[in-house]
């Protein structure tokens, strides 16, 4: 058994009556509010890391804490149930609960648009589809939840997401392993974006953002005005207009995006394989009450919707029976910060 709170193997087994004393998977049914009746699964990994997974929202991840400290930004809507979803237009914003992961896709992301006669809402439909959970358990090696999510329509797409979220015992790491398969008998557009949402206390005036991309460009004039300050987050700002920066990777070596707060030692890292997810969109939103940073790995650099990706020749497709695999590895660290006496 791996190290858990400073002990491992037989010494650990001798000191606990049940594995649930240090590691467990808890299942809940929400009783109140807009999430009433939906499922929530909490993974406790024995290292101070707790992860809340929402099976009725495509096994997306809500709040995540390390030693009780929250890392994710949670929106004013909360984590609503899928019955509240408004799939048309910008209705996605009415049920965007934030959380560490909101999956966008599987056939479009970006603003609402019409492509080849099909009306597409903002960021697609997968995030409001219910999962079939096939595994949720804690073992001596870690905690895991697995499930299957289908996005389908008669005469339309038939895309299946098989998702596995795991965390090794005693670790600071969350691994998201996804396989998307086209089970239709025709080629299918396939766009996916991992909307990773970070908030205070990780975010603050001096928080830095490091994205080692070969190219970066602003989405629009608002982002162009903030290009020089994109690597430092800054304080909450009245009437702030969101800024999106587009980072593109070359080559085959994995890249690590780092968000670090030098004041309190909190740090977020995400490891990305450019062969799978060759773009990271950086969503900077410093508005009051909407103080959030999105780190958003995606499989195409076109953020303006499916018609724009098609026009640019950057629209990914899956052939009948074809699958695409994505692995996103997240590390959440709470490093000790030296006191003023130690640094004097």
C-alpha cells in the first residue's frame, strides 16, 4: 500500500480498522435546490485530497480541496441537475456551475452557431448528459470512478465518452482518462474542450500563469488589450470584460501549465500531450463575483464554434468506429510558505 499520512504497508494496516478511515468513495443524492435528485460522488484519497464528481453532469468534477483548501471556482448557478439545462443559444451559461472540470463538446464548443443546418448551442451538450457509473471504489492503491456518457440523436451523432477519474493513494494528483468513440455509421465532427476552472484562494493579485506554448494570440480586442498582463492574474476588477488567449503547442513532448500563488504556496499544474490536445485557451475573468481563471485544453485552436473550425480546415472528425483518447493529469499542491521571521 502506498504512503498515506506518513505510513504504508503493514504499519498502516496495523493502525487502521478499515480502509475507510483514511480513503473512501462516498455517494450522495442531492436533497435541495436546483440539483435535487442528482448524484454526487466524493473521492477521498488519503493524502488530504478530496474530489467531488457529478455523474449527472457527464462525470464532471465540482469542488476539489487539499487539506480543506478549495481550488475550483464555483459559479453563482451552482452544480444544477441536467433537467435545468437550456441547450439553445447561450443557455449553457445558466447552468455552468464552474467546478474543476466542465467538459465541452463532444461535437462543438465555443459560441452558439448553425453548421450544415444543425443548430448548436454554446459549448455543446455533453456536460448535461447523465453517466452510467460502472465503477466507484477505494482500494489500497487509490480511489477511482468510471462511467459511460452517451451523446446521441436520431439521424444525428452517436458519440460515447468512456471516462475514468482516479487519484493514487496519498498523492496530490488527479488523472482524467477519456476515450471518445463514434458509434455512428458516418463521419462525425468531434470537438472537445476541458474547461478547468480555478478560483480564490489559488487566485489573487500576484498569482502567476505559465503556459509554455510556441504561439499565443488574443481572441479579440479585449484580450489584445490584456496581452502584456496575461501571466499575472491581478485583483478583482469592477466591470471587467473577459479575456481569452489562445496558446498553441508544437512537437510531441508533453507540456505543463502552472498556476502559482507565491503568497500562500498554492499551486495547480496540468500536464498536456500536444498530440491529443494541441491548444490551451486561457480564460481570464477578474469580475467581482466572477473571479475565475479557465485553463482549457482543446483538440482544435478554433474557439469561435464549429462553422469557424470547418471554414479554417481545423475541424476534427471521427470515422465510424474510430476512437480518440485524452489524458489530463492535474496536480494540486499546498506548499509551505516561509514566515517573515524565517525569511528575515
